[in-house]
C-alpha cells in the first residue's frame, strides 16, 4: 500500500493507492510505502527522482542504521521493533527515510504503527519540513522501542512466576530467546543513536532553531530507551543465572523425595526377599499367621524409617 500526504490550504490531505494504481505527486509530498516490491520502488524512484539504490535498501532485512547522501538525495536507515506474526517473537527491521528537495519517502516492511503513532502524537505534520518530520519519526521509533521493552519486561515477569516451581527447561529457554531479543534491540538502539547524533551535528539540522526543543526531546527519548534496554538485559542475565540454580534445586528436592521413597520401600522388599528363601527354620515360617505378622512388622518399620528420615532432613534444614 502507498499513502500520499500533501498539504492543501494549510491542511494535510492523505490519499491511498494500491501498487498498480497511477500515482499523481505534487512537490512537497510525503510518500509512505508499506511492504513494497522491487517494481514499486523503481516506480517511486522515477516519480520522485530519488536514487533507486537508496529506495531498494528497504528490501534488505539486514540493512544497518546509517546515513548516506548522493547528488542531493539523502538516505537515513533506522531500525524499528516489530513482532513476528508466525512465532510471536520480537525482532527488528529497517525503516527507510529518503528525500530530496521536492519529495519525502518513508518505507517499511514491518510494524505499520509508526505513521499512525506519529499522527496521534503530533498535531501538525508538515511534509515539506524534512528536518522536523525526520526528528518526529526518530522520536516515535524511540517511543516504540520503550513500548516493546515494557512488553518484554511483562513477559519476563510472567516467566519468573512460572520458574519458581518449574523443573523444566522450557521457561529457561524462553528467557534465552528474550535475552537474544534484547541484544538485537540494544544493537538497533545504539545504531539509531549513532544516526541521530550525526543528524544533530549536521549543519542542515542545526540551522532551524524552532526544532531545537524537538532535538532535545528526541535525544532524551533515545537515551531512555537505551538505558531501559541495558537494565532489562542486566536483570534478565541475573534471572537466568538464578533460575538455573533454582531449577537444579527443584530437581534435587525431587530426587531426595524419590530417595526417601526408595529407602522406605526397600524394607518390605528385603523382608519379602528373605522369606522367599527355601529354609524351614525362618521365624514364624510354620505359624499360620506368620505372613500377616511379618508383613505388618515390615510396614511398621518402613513407616518408622520414613518418619526418622523426614525428621533428620528437617533438622538439617533448620541448621
């Protein structure tokens, strides 16, 4: 899908096109493309005059955050968080900003919340002001990272509650997947931070005093996202170590219980084994009630052994 945002009579007009529609553009338009194909990007390149190489970088899932410029065209690649629909895992993907003097183009293949979030938070969007629009988008990306990090923290808390009594590795493996996600997020945020720093140092972004407050807010939001991600990683690493030990302790407790049961059951088994021998002089072997007497005695001894083992174990725990 392609969305065109144009300013008419001091108001913003949006139009939606499918990939096969004929598109009419006016100078100063913002073209937003979701999940494009190569043909669509070639088409937009011809309409806007923006380098085809810049636009096609949106199709590379491994594209890292960077800034590039060539012959009046500017390319800004940022990373955005999203949730994989097939697995439900969190990941990152490139978000492309490309513009020249006449047109502003954004491209994304995942997480179509960015533009909608922008219009929810920003009262006035002016596509011809490329600096301000770029800063607003970077600010929204940082905000989305914080939102997703909060979701990850909630997921971690749920796993923590499950791990308290778990003896399986499933929850621990999920924590490992979450830790991997945080590594991706940390890398993406640091890359976005580097891009933002370069932007704010450029003369193009320094010459608009009206955007200085927005620059500071964007920096603060980005730093907050990076710090939040760092704290989440540290907490998660500590949890993985702690709960690895907890799982081992839970398994040891189960093994102790099984050992007690084995010892207790071995007493009746021992008595039955002795009386299974072919000797006539065993105690009570000629008594018609001997079987029931020995069976009762063996079970009484087994119960006493169980009580003694439990008391001994509790006393050692108290020590």
